[in-house]
C-alpha cells in the first residue's frame, strides 16, 4: 500500500479525524516528503467538506506534526552547543534575528511548499516560543491547505461542468 493510498484510506474511513491524523503524520516526518498536498487537492476536488474546514483540520494536524522538528532542535541544542561551542555567537545572532522576524519566517515558510523541517529544527535549537511557533505554523498551513482545497473544488466544478454541459 502506497503512502497516498494509506492517507486516502485514513481520510475516507474516518473523515475529518482521519484528515487530522493524516496531516499530523505527513508533517511529523523529518526530511521525508509525504504528499499531503495531493490528498488535500483530492479531497477538495470531491467537495466532501468545505475548503475552510479542510484547512482548519489539516492545519491543526500539521502544526502538531511539525512540532516534531521543533522538539528535535530543542533536544539537540545542548549537543550542538558542545560540538560547535566556537559558533555560539553565531547561534545567538540567529536567535536575535529569529526573535524579531521568527513568526513571519515560520508563517511564510509553512505556506511555501518546501521542506519546512529545517525552520522547525532551527526554531527548537534557539528555543523560540513554542506557542508562537504552533500559531504561525497553524496559520500558514491553514492558509495553504484552504487555498489548495478551494482551488481543487473550483477546478473540479469547472471540469465537471465541461463534461456535463
């Protein structure tokens, strides 16, 4: 069974709860791209749920899932400090910049479809405020998944209209 088939089965067997856990699992993997976006597009095209609801549920799962990367960074901070003690000043510089611009970096980073894991790990390493991290990831992924679901819904209606007309 492929990853997409597994996610499809999870969502169609358990509805929004399945979508939540599918999104959580897809976003909890570090540096392994699991195509939850394709699943969101597929769900949006079927018009099973309102696209905003899809964005809310999948965004919540994504925020919790991305906290795995944050935890890895947070837990690995002391190892990094020991290994790269000469570079602590550089880490402190990144920390200052991240505290000023971090919420925007996390928000926009979670919208753009690329591996977000690096940003999550850095946020954990510099001990960025976890509540702000979760909020920014949720907001970014909510927007991303809602847009994908809306676009798929509109596209499906248009395509179905062409064949039914």
